C-alpha cells in the first residue's frame, strides 16, 4: 500500500531522521519482501535528503552486488575478499560505518560517479557476517557526520530485526 511521506524540509537533519525512521518502520511492517522494503527505504531516504546516490549493496559470496537504489547508474559488483575494494569493501571487512569526508582522499575509493565527493557506508551485520551495506553518496564534500551514522545504524538495526532476526 502506498503511503504519503511526511518530511519537514525546514527541520534539522536530526529531526528529519527522527521523523522518517518511524515512517520507515511503518512502511516495512506490512511487507515481508526484503527487496521491496529496501527499495522503499531508498525512496524514503532520497525523498528526505536528496543526496546524489542512495542504495544498498548485498552480500553475494565474496562480493557485494548492487541492490535497490536511487540515483545514477552504479557499479554492479564490489569485491570484499580476498581483497576488499572501495568504501563499501572497507565497511564490509571492518564491519564498521565508514565516514568519508573527501572521497579523493580515500585510497581505493570506487568512483561510480565523478560527481560523488563524500560518502557514508553503514553495514548490516548478522551472525558476525555483513549481509548488506547502505551506501549514500553526496555531490559535496564533508556531508555526513556522527548524526548520519547514528540514525543510519539505527535504520540498519530496524532492517535486521525485520529480515534477519527471525
Ligand atoms: N563509492 C563506493 C562504490 C559504490 S558507488 O559510490 C554507488 C565505494 O567506494 O565503495
């Protein structure tokens, strides 16, 4: 069922996260399909923040494969082992959120788009394995901070509880 998203664009970033997280929980509560829910989560984040690229990469053997996203054409596969590539590969191997203020200063950054200037990648960890990462790219440097990390990690917990903790 389609729903109308409520976003106060004049609010602070933190207030917008606090506004949309319950709406995300509500939207995914009535649907069991993982792909469908990730797709709507991308749509909600994109509507709320309108970053350059917002999407998921999903574990597929030794790589991450492109999942639901909003934004320009993206790389399909990112190696994780034996040699991780890019910010997504780093998030998968360290199992920690990667905050990259300037992608040109991140060794091995994968430039899917030359317009991307900063990036955050947040892993979803289940049973000590990274099942997915959420990757958000910005056309400006220094876009993401601990507030994004806090709420996007909360979002990954919501997805994990819904789709992995069964
Ligand atoms: N920049 C990412 C690759 C994915 S695209 O940005 C959509 C990385 O370095 O892992």
